[in-house]
C-alpha cells in the first residue's frame, strides 16, 4: 500500500512558512516536546505548538518518519491553531516496543493521543503510512472526535489499485533507507537535512520496518474506513493516485482533491507553500469557517 516515491487571511503566515529553511528541525522555543503513555504501556512522543484553546490539528508522519518532518506545517499553522505532531510507536523519539504494529493498535494510539491532548474535534493530517494509520483510527474509534481529514499521497483503497513496486536487487538495510529518504524529494534538500532524516528513519528496526509493510488486511479495510465518515476530506496526491482521487471525489460527498505534478512523495516539504495554502483554504472553508 505504501507509495515510494480565505487565502488572504493566511498570506503572512504562508509567506513565513514557505521560506523556512529545509534543514530546520526542532527544538525551538515555541515547539514543545511531550510524551504520553498508551493503554498498553508504550511511551509515545509528540511535538506541540500554538495557542491552547485554539482548534486542533494533528499531523501523522509516514513509514519510519519522525514528527519533525512536518516542520514547515508546524511553523505555519501553530500561529493560529493548536498543533500536534505524533511520533508513532517505533518511530522518532517514541518507544520501540516488541508489539503493537498492526493497524488496530496503531489506530488506537492516535485515538488515545487525541484523548490525552485535546478531547475535541481534531483535523488529522496523515501522510503516506500515516494515511493508513489515520484510517485505522476511524476503524477503531469512529469519527466523533474528527473535524476533518487531510490524507496525503497514499492509497485509500479506492480503484484502481496501486501498481506493485518490483523489488530490486537486495541491498543492506542502511543503503535501502538512504535511497528511500533521498527518493522522497523532487527538489534539492540539504545534505544535512537528508542525513538527519535518514538517521531518524534508521531508528526503526529493520524487522519492524518489514512488519509495517506487511499489514494483514485487504484493501477494502482502508476503503471502508474512508467511506465510513462524512466529515470533510482533502485528498492530496501525486499522479500515481490521480485516478483514485477522481473516483473518491465522484463517489464520496464532502471530498476535495488536489494533484501535485512537480513534487516528490514528501510533497508538503517539496512544495510547502502550495500545500500549506491548500490546507489553510480547506480549513477556512470546510472545517472551521
């Protein structure tokens, strides 16, 4: 399932975020590092920024990725919203338990995170594997605490199915992860940024990486979840998921789609200006007008 590869009100905010250095990662004085413990005893890490009492955004990163990859969005949206970014179990600075990497547990982790930090309707922004984790949350918790969804560059179980990626010649795990991280971007990123992102991804043990990529559920699991809620949805994808986006927009009311043709898999980093503008407009029109 994993793919490898109002505006006026936000103009000052977007101008600042679009020029944030790509190499920036927390800590910052206004980005707080926090932890909570799940119901199965796992200590999960998250970042927090923005005014308490404001509407809440929760960012969920992709496979092996750390919460701080959402830095351009944390900077931008924390000026107006209460922003959280989760390190899923086994990723970033969260604990690496031996178990709990199946969809139902990952979904419960998101639900327990929301209950811990802000038991109010939340806009969840999930990218890549974070799309699957977010849809697993819908399966486990429903949409009572969901204000809306932004799902970024992964399948949602719609037709057509993604074209399987043919495995190449086996290479050491470290080499594979370096290639994976470098391949997420279409636009140049600094060597320092790529190195720190690779180091973060390598914190997830190889056995867990493989377990996550072998989710034991059919494609219909994700499709059922995305159609189970009528909450507003923004589906932001590259060309590989354009047909899924068209079908989703045609069949599911309250859905908007956007296609990025000049960005890599981490499109919210490659083209932060456009991505942030899309999300800001979506929020202003459809979530909290």
